[in-house]
C-alpha cells in the first residue's frame, strides 16, 4: 500500500483517504449467517422432499435422490418465474445459489431475460449460457470417474 501511495500525487492521496473514510463497510458476518441459514433451510426442504419420495413412493435412500433433485430444480424454476426466488437470492446471496436450486434459477432466469428475442433464438439459445458449462463439467467429470472406476475394476482393485 505504501508503494502505491508514493506514486500518487498529494491530491490523489487526499482523495484516497477521503474515499476510505466514507467507504461502506460490508456486514460480512451477517451476510455469511444469512447465507448459511437460508442454504440450510433449502437443504432441509430438499431432505423433506426426499423423505416424501421414500415414504409415499417406496424409493430407497439411494434412488430418492434423482426425483428429489428434479423436484427442487422445478420448485426453484417455479419460484423464479413468480419472482420469489430473486428476492430470496438478494437476501441470502450464495446461500440460495450454491444448492441445486441455484442451477434451476440460473437456467430459468436466462430464459425469462431473453424471451423477447423469441423462443428458439432467445429462450433456447440463451437458456444454457451459464448452465451449459455446469452441465458440460458434470457430464465430463462423471465420464472420467466412471472410466477410472471401470479401469480399477478391470485390474481387480475394486
């Protein structure tokens, strides 16, 4: 910091000091707590949905994961469409973006934003701009893990 101050003129140094004096201090701890509790609440809701599938549809704990994820993504897309998830995201920050519901929000937000450009070029072309990389990385990493597991099984390690 001292080396940067040496290159500044006295007027620029005065401005830097004035800026630091009036700079808004972010409530980092408060934001972290909000993100933690909202993200935790989303996960509790996901666990409840999982138990719903286990109890009413006779899924096992291993097989209830796929419909639970699909249901949570659908809920987040529905809430995004009504404008509720955006308010949750403004309040919770990363607490709403990190769970799988953030993926659904990212997909549908891009679709809503570009709907005026038409269904094919607007919605279809822009829907997977952000989510496309997530899908690509997920599919590629699943392929690599399956390949490693297959090779280990062929060598008799597993």
